């Protein structure tokens, strides 16, 4: 039996956490066609982010790889066809058959149908809601022995807000970023900045287009300072401290959302 493409947990409260690039699995028909090694795929995925969604009780976590279908890109670009769409990687041994593409896009459509059900339910119950869209990004692309990229252009946490209405949501964004910066993270403070490396992907755009007055999606990209991006080895202390930092922002988010209607 094929593993489901994502898992969903529903709970109380107006905040949902997603980790849509956490998955690594491939359907057998996709796996037979990929030209990539497991290690190559893992480098461009967001391993371990699924655990971070546990800071809230409503969660959506990807189980299949973004190389099967990328849930954070528009539907027409959700399947990587060329190296230019996939960090220069040659993803496939041969051109993808139409039936494989169709099946992957069915997963994509089913995910967004479920996301719409959940977001609409949160809107009905609470009036306004927040999506914490959790990701990671690489900063040692020069190779395993190369120095990391310039920290000035690579914050430890990049908060992508490119598609949201800052007039409506600016106070919430500023409170979230301020609380994340002020949290004591293993005796120091995280470098948290807005729209430096990323402005948010399609999930953010989708939320803001469909729920312009009620939905705020924060695309939160953690630099892979908590792991070795080439070997996948974790730094447990850093990794385990990240959900604690996220949890510290929840009171401010709830206060910024205002009284539940």
C-alpha cells in the first residue's frame, strides 16, 4: 500500500503549522524514474521540520518528497521538469510519462482541497488565523568543506512576507519577529530578518489570495545551522531548541489576532 502523501492533525486554536517539504518518500513509479540519489534529494528537502509543527495542535506535514510534487509552487510548476527548475539537478532518467504527472498533480490538488477545508474551518471558528509555514535552507552550497555563505545575506531565520498585506498584518509580523529575536536561544539570540533570502512560496500566496482579510501565512525558513546539510547529521541541541523558540511566539500571535469571534 502506498504511503499517504501527507499527514494532518486537527486541534483547537487559530494557528496551523505546516511542514510541506519535510517528506523524503517517493511513489514507486516516481522512484523508478529519478536520476537523483537519496543524498541529493535530502539536501534540497526540509528534513526534521515535521517535528517542529507540534508546537500547535493543527498540523499538515508532507511525507512525500518535493521531487515528486512540490506543494509550495504553483500547480504548473509543481513538478520539476528541467535542471533550471531544480537547483541545476538532472532529476529524471527520461521524460516523465503523462500518467505519472497526472497522479502527482492529483496529490497536489487533494492537498490544497484539504488545506482549504482546514483554513475555512479556522476562519469560521475564530474569524482570523495564522499559518506557520516551516522550511529550511542551505547555506554551504560551495561543498562540504567550503565555508558557509556570508551571514549578512543569510539570516538564521528568514521570515517571508512578500505576498501578505502589511497594512493589515504588519503588527502581527513585527510582534512575531520581535518575540523570536528576544527568545533566549541557548544563551544567545537568533538572527531573524524579513525577506532577505526568501519572500514566501505558493502556499503563502494561496492563503493570502483566498483569505485576504482573515488568513496570515508566515513563511519561516531556518538556515540549516542545526545540521550538516551535506551529511544530514543533526546538532541535537540546536535542533531541539528551535521548537522552543517557536513556542515562545505563540502568546504574541494570539494577542495580535485579537479576541476570538
